[in-house]
């Protein structure tokens, strides 16, 4: 892995810990260059990519596909419900098969945390792995699009006051973001229910109530309540969660003039955020989705560059 003349080369992208600060900043710059139409794209028709999603997705799956098609890659359809996964095929064997077929890049979302470790350690799997989300582990491409959105707004990270609010324990988005934002110099706060917070996150920031930070944050990153990952701890009615921990119109009115709000989506409207605020002036939620395409183009380009040096 390296940055040479602004070009990042990656073997795989599985966790934000894989990336140095220089690589993070170079990927953001490249995403911005793609967005601004400053990159002359050489079609990668000879490169095959498959998106293997074993958990539901709208944004990650489809924005990777748009990014792949914009780069001219050949996208190999994969639907786990119609594949030999139904006959007991393991994830390892699915990716081994894709490698044998000549697929260069597998974008994988899987419910198992760290699913990628045996894949990248294998000497027979030749496809590069891009993690599209592993359980409650990591979501590096979401993190990079979040960082691109913050950078586009403020032009830096150093000294920014950023609050990540909501279901921290179950959020792979929070895990990826906390690791990188801290080392990029942001001052981090966590908000949300104590039941969905772990003291190990104190390494990155301080746990406060949303009301303690809402007046002073530069960016308020809301998280989806991950009902599908809950084991009974911390059950709230929608109204109670919204009143205690959500971004209500009253709290929105207290945000600073230049503050922004973010959410990886899908959004539980009227839970994490009032319905009326999803597309409010300070909301960058739609821009995050848009930026996802461009930063994923930068990620795929970096992976293809890494494969050229193999
Ligand atoms: N933000 C995000 O990962 O959305 P999807 O689950 O729709 O991909």
C-alpha cells in the first residue's frame, strides 16, 4: 500500500485501520476530483467485479455498481438467494470460485464480523476484497464518503468538533469513523443510550448527552438504530428514543450556523431524526449518498492500481 503522485494502491480494503492518514486524504481528494469531472477515465473493460451482498443494502450495493460502471468495469451479477450458498456453499468457497472465474474484485457485505480475514490470508483466493460492511465491525467505504462530505464542507478535520450519536455499539459506521476522525485531529463526542455504548470507545472520545453538544458541534453524525442486531438491551419506543436521543426540530434550531447533520441511512424517520429534517438546509444526507459513488470510484481505482503491482 502506498500513495505515489496522489495515486493510492491497495491490495484489499477491509478496515479503516488498513489506511494511513495520507491514503485517506488521497482517496478523498480523488473522490472530489471524480465528482468535479477532473479525471479522464480510462475504461477498465478488462476488469471484472462482483458485488456479493449477504445482508440487505440499497446505497452501498448500488453506489458500488454505479462506480464500477462509471469506471467501465464488467459487473458480474450475484444474488445470494439464487446462488449455491443455498446448497451449503461457504463464503470462502464462493469467493474462491469467483477468483477461479477470473473476477478481479469482490465487494462483500456479510453479517459475520471479520469475515474477510480467511479470504485475504488465503494463497489461492486471487480476487481483491472490498469490505461493504461486516456485521458490527467496519464499513470503510461509508467512512470514506462521510469523511469526503466533511472535508468538502470544512476543508480540514483538525479541531472539528464532531458528535456521533445513537446506536454506537452495533454500528460499523461508528467504529470506522471513530478510528479515523480521532487520528485526523477531530475532537470526538459520542451521544445516545448508555445501553448502546461501551467504555472501550472512550479511547476515541467522550460520552455525553445530545443536549450537551448540539449547540457547539460542527458535524452531528446520527446513526440508525440497528434493531436487527439487538439482543434486548435498551428497548425504546420510537417516541422515547426521539425525545431523549434524536434530532428533533427543537434541537435542530440550536445547531450553529455552519453546523451540518449527517446520517449513513437508511433513516428511521421520526426516530433518529424528525421526518421534516432529513432534507433540511443543514442536512448532508443526500450529499453523502451522492459522494458515495465518487469515493467508491476512488477505492476501486486504488484496488486496480494495487493489482497492477502484484
Ligand atoms: N449506509 C449504508 O450502508 O446503507 P445500505 O445498507 O443501504 O447500503
